């Protein structure tokens, strides 16, 4: 069906291209307007295949041309950033300025090369074209940052350090930074594990036993609304070291949401499951471990995820 329509469309185009106005008509037109020939103005297709290609031809500018223009501007922005590092003298003593300018020129060359060969790079080229406006904005931001801090001190130092000063910190003090990151991760994971385990056991106990809930629920009502940072004076006064105090605060921030969601999940299990298990001779331990917890294990995992985002971060230095 589509082939027949395209063939009819091509035949109509042939008729338009073959048609030529008569001499009298042309003379009549010449008196008040110029003659017009469609075949001279537009190259009309002469076959079904050409007609199909002509009909599907886009009328807008190619997206590759637009993306290429943005890539060129992004490359110029990074060139401007490199030139801003070299044209003016630094107001401070920073040894990474020249290396930062070379890195900016390399990035600019990579952007322009990737833009020129985008159609051969496949998915990587398409992804780069989609992120080209961000590269442009980032290059302009770095240029303004460099000029406003290291060159003319429009922003006061040391509150607003230039880019090369931050690079110096990461290169010169990298071993110390890695040791500090490892110590912070160890502190964070330790407090998180303690809080998640304590919260899970407390939530299961409250959801299963009304007696435990009678005593623990008022305590949760008191602790819950208070953020972990409000316990800082109590923690540093009570615990012997900052490490143990930080572990307590992280465990407290983790344990409360895990307790509440686990308690809610265990308490919402349908009583019919317990009745069936008791009819088959199940003991209370079996009801807790094989019925209550498996039925609502997804609430515990959600609680752990929530607590992982709600925990209080503490930066720790290696001992």
C-alpha cells in the first residue's frame, strides 16, 4: 500500500517536471510578471525511491550541526580558562597554575576532536553531545573562578581559594586524605552496623511482644524527635573518647528508623499466618523467625536504606 502511494506521488511529480508553459502564456505573463519553472528551481525526483527520499527529507537544521556548534563553544571556553591561567600573574604562590592551564588546553582539544568525530564514536559520541552544554558551562565557571580569585582577588582569600590551590591540597596531601577517608569509613560502618542490629532486634521485640512495647515505646517517643546532633554534649561528656562518642551518635541516628519500620512491619503481619503455624505445632521462636521476619523483611531493608541516608556524618582523622 505504501509503495503504491509513493509511486503515485512520483508520477505526479513527473507531470509537474514535464509541464512547460506555452509561448502565448509565457508572453502573457511577461507583461506583468516573470516566468516561473518548478523544474528549474527544485531538483524533482524521477523515481519511486527518489520520491520516497524526497518526501522523508527533514526541513530543519541537522542536530549534529547544532551540537557541533555547542562543542566548539565548549572548547573555546576551556581555551579561555587555560589562557586566564597564563595571561595574568597569580596573586599568591601556587605551583600548579601552569599544569592546570595545560590540562585545560588538553580538555579543549579533546572536546573539539570528539565533536568533529562524533558520528564515528557511536554511543560515546552521542553521550558527549548531550553533555556538551554542561562542558561549556563548567569551562565558563572555571574561567570566572580563576579570574575572581587567583588573578584579581575579587573574592577574599583564604575563604575562596582558586582552583589550583584545591588541586595542590589533593596532590600534596593525598596520603593523609586517603588515611582520613579510610578512618571515616571505618567509623561510619561501625556505628551503622551497631545501630542497624540494635534497631532490628528492638523493632522485632516491640512488634512481637506487647510487654516489651509497653516499656520501650515511651523511650522511642522521647528519643525519636531529637536529632542526633542534639546529643553531642551528652555523648562527649559520657564517653571516654571522641571515637566512641561518634560511634554512639551514628548508631543512634541509624537505630531509630530501623526500629520504627521493623516494628511496623512485624506488627502488620496477618494473624492468619500465626494461627496456621500454631495449628501445625509451631513454637514462638518459629513464629518469629519463620513467619514474622520473612513476611516483612522488605520493611527492614527499607529501614536500613533510610537509615543509611539519615545517619550523621563524622569526619575522622587517623590516629
